[in-house]
């Protein structure tokens, strides 16, 4: 990898960490019943995730099946969470966040980190 790609890898990993912070914030706001704040943060989370996915070809990972599979699973959880937000279903929001969205995020982040971290360690 060249220096530009290594910089993109660092940015991807940093943004992935920020996505987790955003999910945690959206979770808290959803549990508090502040759906406007939860929706705003959730929109930022989805946008950041999309930016990461768009950057993967820059570092040669557009066809990585493990990252693609984990990303597809996370997108499904995003869709489920969005549906609950739209329906103002507070109970389902908490369940989806803790039982689906956060675990799928963790899986995706683990695959992403395991794949990219060696490139910045060298």
C-alpha cells in the first residue's frame, strides 16, 4: 500500500470508531424518548458507514467477502432500526439496538479492523 492508501486506512478506522460512539448516543437518546436526537445521530451514523464503504475500493477491499458480508448484515440492522424509529416503537428500538444493531456493528468493526490494522502497523 502506498502512503495515500495508508492514510485512507487510518481515516476509515477512525471513522468506524466514531460510528460506534454515534450508535451509543442514538441508543441513549432513543431510550430517553428523544427520537429527534436519535434520528439525527442515526442519520450521521448511516452516512459515515456509507463513506467507509465508498472508501474501501481505494484501499483495495471492494471485493473482500468478509467485509461485504458483515456490511450487508449491518445494513439490515440499520433498516430494522430505522423502521422502529419511523413507528416510534421505543421497546423495539432498545431490542434492535442491543440484540441486533450493536452486535452486528461489532462484527463488522472486528472484520474491518482485522483486515485493515496490519496495513498501518507496518
